[in-house]
């Protein structure tokens, strides 16, 4: 299973996530959902799953994902929504959340 590494507030979390599951599921496996990540349950509404992708390969962003990103106060060239990122290989992300 691919390893998902999540950096959040200076701490490193990791989980082995089954191929095809989302990075958001990886956050749940790390116990991070209790901090308010993924409020909408992966329905592409809340933007609390905003991450910056440091490494890993994911399908191109769809229009709906870009619309949600555009609601954030700040986004980056590597910004994505973790609920939309299906894991296919090891990856590394920084969790930004809805703060941008
Ligand atoms: S979990 Fe709400 S937009 Fe991703």
C-alpha cells in the first residue's frame, strides 16, 4: 500500500493507504479528522481538506475542484482538495485547511 505523509503544524503523520482511496482517508487513518478536516465528508463543499502537494502523482484537477479552491483566501500552484486525490503511489502533502 502507498504511504501517505501529511505535514500539519510542524508534525509529520503517515499512514499506509489502500490504492484508490483518497488522501482525506489517509488523514482519517492518521487521526486528523478530529481536528475538523473534511467537514463535508468528501463532497467537495467545505474546503477544509485543502492541501499542498509536495510529491506524488494525481489526476488533473477537475473544474468543480477548482471552484472550491477559488473560495479560499489563498491558494498555491500545488493546492488541491485532499478528498479528490486518489492515492496510487507514495505521496507527501502539507495540510492547509480552509485557512488557505
Ligand atoms: S472534504 Fe470537504 S471539500 Fe474535501
